[in-house]
C-alpha cells in the first residue's frame, strides 16, 4: 500500500509542476505580446512625428559649439 501512495504522490507533484510550467509559459507569451504591441505603437508614433529629433538630419550635424 505504501508503494502506491508514493507513486500517486509523485504523479500529483508532476501534474502540479506541469501546471506551473504551463502557467509561466502563458504568462511569458502574454508579456511578450504586450511588449510587441507597445513597440509597434512607439514606432508608429515616432514615424508620424515630423519634428522628431532622432529622425531629423539637422540634429545629427555637428556645430562648432558642440565640439
């Protein structure tokens, strides 16, 4: 009887471990999805701003006062 209790206990722990692993994988996929959406929105906002200093060539030029 003790052997079957031990096997059933191991099976329960294996099921719990798999549930935790699957939950972490789902959480990771959700966080990555949110990050992709935010990155796409940031790129869209950056591309629509004509006065964005990162994209303008004037901000890349060096002036004598910068040296």
